[in-house]
């Protein structure tokens, strides 16, 4: 079922929030160590995916052109601006920590390459491993956020399920209009390109660097364009 990964993601956010509500304080050292362990696991997952490419030049070109487009349109800056705008609007309504927790958590869980790549993988290949990994990250993040922002974090599970579910549903229909050979090639290179992005997310989680991963997302579109051109040429 193509929605399993998405549903698990939503459940983990809910469970993480409930645990965070029970726990008043979590030692800072524990937070750091757990986050680092998750970051290491994400990096290994991204590396495994990245090495699946049959033509790594496609991955490089996709990432380069994708980064150019992402930086040109300033995707990450615009997404951050939307978050600031939403938080200011909802916060001004006097709804307290529920609004703040909901907005902040939604932005963290929805914005990012992992959700898009994982949902595509679920719909196209029926492989939920990326979303399972994201579920663990989101669950722990929800736990941490709840200790500071309150129970409002739990409501972020709704947009996460809707957002990733729609992407996965769309992905299930792709193979009906695209030749199988082209689809196989796209899946392989999309997985590899997405793997590099996921590796970048792991680097961010480790605190080794601050990579603007959202600006790399157009690389997925570039992968589809490049693979299609090579297929018909």
C-alpha cells in the first residue's frame, strides 16, 4: 500500500508529541547524542541510495542545474519567509503555544527533500524505507519540540499526511503513461540524486555544515528532464 510510509510518519509525530508532553525535561547531552546517531544513519542511507546510479554524470548535472534553479528562485528563503509570515499571523490571533507549535513543527516536517523523495519512492517503487527513516527523525524532533512549544506540535501530523500522501498518489499513476524502460531509468537516477540530498540532510543533522537542501529540490525535476532527453536521443 503506497500510503503506509506516510501513515507511519504521521503516527510517529503523534507518538513523539505525546511522549514529549509527558517528559518535562530531557538532558541536553542525550538530545545531542540521539540526534547525531540519527544523522549518521541518514548519511548512510543517502550514501547507499546515491551509489545506485547507473550514470553518475546524470546525478551531478541534475544537482548542479537543480541548485542553480533553487538558488535563482531562492526556494529556501521563500519557504522560510512563509514560515515567518504564518507564525506572525497565527501568533497575532492570541492562540498561544498551540499555534506556535503547529506552525513550527509543520514547517520542519513538511519542508525538505526527504518527504518529497520518500513519497515518490513509496508511490513508484512501493519502497517506504526513506519515509520510515524520516518517521524516526520526525518522531524524535516532535518529542523535543513538544517539551518547549507544547501540544500544538501534534496537529502537524495532518498536513504531513496530506502532503506526502498526495505526492505518493500522484507517483502511482506515473507508470501508466511513461514507458517502462524510461521509468526504470528515472527511478534509478532519481533515487541516486535524492540519496545525495538525504546525505546532505544527515550532514545538517550532525551540525557539520548548513546545506540549503531545499534549494536542491529542483534537481529531481532536472533528473526527469535529463533522463527523458537521453532516452529519446
